[in-house]
């Protein structure tokens, strides 16, 4: 152990130990004087900067040599350089958003620490330690990309409002009662026997074409796609985000869907038709599942909407009384009369023809 100097009372510097430490560390270390000229450089510094030996660096202005330009390509004036703030302000600095420039003219993202160096209370320069963080940046970029991908997948599975709740409270049961929602069920009439005659690729392509168009209408009217089951399609308004115009939004979407299917049938020999059912009322919305979860709605109003679709007619929009009560003033609704609905008995229903002018 080094003994204190009789003259100063301070332990002398063990130069061999200091040299060993400098030479063995993987971080680049160099010193600069008050003019920014290199006073020493360890082997890691020489290697990271692409030079042959410290002789290539000693006495040269390190800012002009390796730190002259910002990451965006703008010049980096020495008087603004964070490194030299260490001895100008007498305090250390830490930076991880700049670059160092190598001998071959290339740059690499660097994280560095610069600390003032003084002798007998007078500043004589600073010592800088830096590392190449290229791999860290690459990993961070990959992680951000994966995170963004996970976010997109989550939003494809769950409504945005529900996804935010799930992220904020992971593991918490998400269930809520809604007094007013409107639900639409749609079904491609005869698609199952038709798909048996088509190749698998053609059947999937057809279904994807139709549902992609429906998704566009859902975005247009800001309604929530709940699920698809085979050739069935379900959307809702008023849940999970409450809104006063929930029934009007679903009616407008239904008319767009029907119009698009009619236009398509005129241009295609398959002449697909769509059966739509709509109802309004109270419901419970919740996330179900733990790993492969999805958002769904339950309640008598939902069951009746499903019955409206299954008991409807091809090419028409079948409306139960819950929706009729909310649509009668602004839309043309043709009475169908009373029909037998499983579990409900006789119920009056209507066909939505269009909006009143």
C-alpha cells in the first residue's frame, strides 16, 4: 500500500497501477488540457476511434478531431461542447445523445462522462470516459419496434379504450354496464355452401374483401368492431365509449354496408347478399380470457339483435323495437309486423329503408 508523502501528507500516485487500470478497461479514456489538446489516451480510446497508437492523438485538439459534428450533421462549436463544460463549470457532465467521429470519417453513437481535472486547486483540463453504444441503440430500436408491434396487435384485438385500461391495470377484471348501446350483426347469406365450391384461397380472399370494406365503414362512423365469426360480423356503438348518437351511427353504417354489397353484386357473378340485424338497449361489456382475450358484449338487447339478423331477409336491415324507438324520427322504417322470436315470443319488427330527407 502506498505510504503518505512526508512532504505533502498525500499518498503518491502508483503510476504502474494507474497505467494498468487505463490499459485494461474497455471504456475509452482520454484527457485534454484547457485548449482541448489531448494529454493522454488509453488503448481502448485509440481502438474505438480507429487510430494506430496514442501518438496519433497526443497534442491534437480532440474536439476538432473526434467531436466536431452533431448527430444531425450540424457543426458543433467547441465553445458549446459539453465535454469542456467540465472544467469551465467545475462539475462533471454526462451525455448519451451525441456521436464520436472515427479516423475513417465514420461516426458512432457514444455515451460519455467528462470530469474536471485540477492541480493545487487550479483547473488544468478534463478527463473523459466514453463507450460506443451502437449495439445498445440497435437493441433499443428493436425493442421500440417490438413494443409498437405489440401495441398494434393489442389494438387489433381490443378497443383502444379497453387496451389503455388493460395496460394501466394489468390483471384487473374489466367489466362495465352500459344503459344505452346499439349493436349490429351481419351475415353473408349462403357463404358457407359457396365457400365449399371455391378454393380456400378464393374463399378467404372474398371474405377479406368484404370485411375490409366493413372495417372502413366502422372507422368512418367511429363504431367499434367487436368480432367476426366465420362469415358473421358484429359492431357496436355506445360501448366501450359512451355516445349519444349510438343508434344513428349504427344505422348509417348499416346503410353503407347494404349499399356496398348491392353495388358489388351488380359487378360479380356470385351476387352475394347481406342480412343485417340491429337493436338497442342495455348491455354489459367485458374483456374475456387471460392469454387470448377479446372484448365482448352481453345482454338481452344483444341477443335480440342477433335474432334480428338470423330472422331477417337477404339484402335488408332488420330492426327491433329498441332501435326503432330511436330511429323512427330520422329514418324510413317499413313495418314487418309481429314475428316469433326464440325466447321472446311475438315481437314487432321493422326494415330500415333509408334516412329521411
